[in-house]
């Protein structure tokens, strides 16, 4: 009989997979710990669970969440920032950690020995975010060839992306204008830094608050008629003009395979860290019309092609 497994994903705390090895055996629990900024029902987690289901796991729920969170974790997920990985390392006590490094280089920071042979207890997927940050500036230049200024939004987590974007802007002859974001209440005021540069684009980096507060950010930008190039597709869907970056939904789908490998006995030191091949570009034509922005047919066709 095919092995059956059951899944529970609890927002912001612990993910637990009870594993039924054989029909006549008692279930064995695979506990996967994860802390994130998105709510439990967020689509990215749904995609993670989708892939786990394809690997033979079936979702199930337990009534006592406090008991669930108190159970020992077998595999930790560290998704997004370096802070997430540091926290997982402190909590894991040597247990396997599956990494999704979105805005830092785990090799350069010394968390793993190399991508091919990580060593230690960490493996997973790495996104070269700084290269993508520079590419978003190039896209802004292509979309707005007459631009002289480019706004670069950032927060404490995305400072390295800020620096990479600023360097790319200078190389392209654009004046980088730094716009620090300090939370939802400050979006309208922060974007006021572009008031004396009407029609000039702004770059939105990959970062938790830029994803979480995408609707508020898009609204503030549209009110000031500022075109934007964002990292997340979700920002574009919320109202940003263009998005270019990694496929967040796809990455959560892919990372489930790493959890599955670890659950089946793979060792993190010998499991190579992958670099995500999932990238896309998309344009929000409704936003373009609202802003009165005319993008070339070639540009839009290329964006739509990648978007599919």
C-alpha cells in the first residue's frame, strides 16, 4: 500500500505532518516548524501544501493548537530574510533546516560552505536578489527612456537591494532617490519624495512588508500617479505597474520537495542548494491606463510572454 501522510499548516508557528507508514501501523509525526509574516491562508502556503500533497501527504488538522506548537519539530523552514535563518538556527539545535533565502547570500554570510555541498544543517533554495534588484532598474529605464530620476524604496531588511539598485541607476545615467519605508502609516508621506519628479518611476524591492502591505503601497503610489517596478507579482496584481522577480508561489511549491527529501532521510550537508530558475515579468495594463502610461507593444508582449 502506498504510504499516506497528513498535513497541518498552522499560521506563524508550527507545521506538523502526521505520517502513516502502513495501514496497520500507528501514524508517525513529521513536524515542520515555520514562522512567517503572511497569514495561514496565504496563497504561498497553499502552494507549499499543494506540492506536499503531490508527494503523498494529505492535509489534516488537530484541535489543540497549543499542544501542536509545543511538540518537537523535525524540520525547520527558514523563509525570506537572514533573521529567519538566524532564528531557526537558534531554535533547531542541530536539526535540519530547509532554507528559502530571498534577500541574502547564505554562502557570502557564512551559513553554508558552498551551494553544492552546504555542510552543517542547512539546505534549500537561494535567490540572487541583488542581481534582480539591478535588473528592475534596467527595466524601469527601458519602460521610461526619458526618465532622469528613479525612486528606490527600501526598509531595514532591503538595504542591500537599495545599494544594488542605486549602483545600477548611476550606471544608466539615472539619479537614484532613496525612499525609506517605515511602515504602512508612512507610505503616503514617504512617496512624497517623488512629488517634484512627476512621472518618474520607483523601484519596490523584495521584502516582507512590501508583500504584506502591497495594497496600501499600490494605493499610495496610484494616488500620486507614480509608476512602479516591483519585485513581487502580487504587487503588480495589487496595482503596481510592472513586476519582475522570482516566482514566490513557485518557490513555495519547490521548497516542499526539500522537506520531503529530508523526511526521507536526505542529509542537509550533502544536499545541494539550488538557485531558483523561476523568474517572470508582468505588466498591469489597468494601472498603465490609469496612469496614462504608454508602454511599447514589444515591451508588453515580452512581459506577457514571461508572465505566462
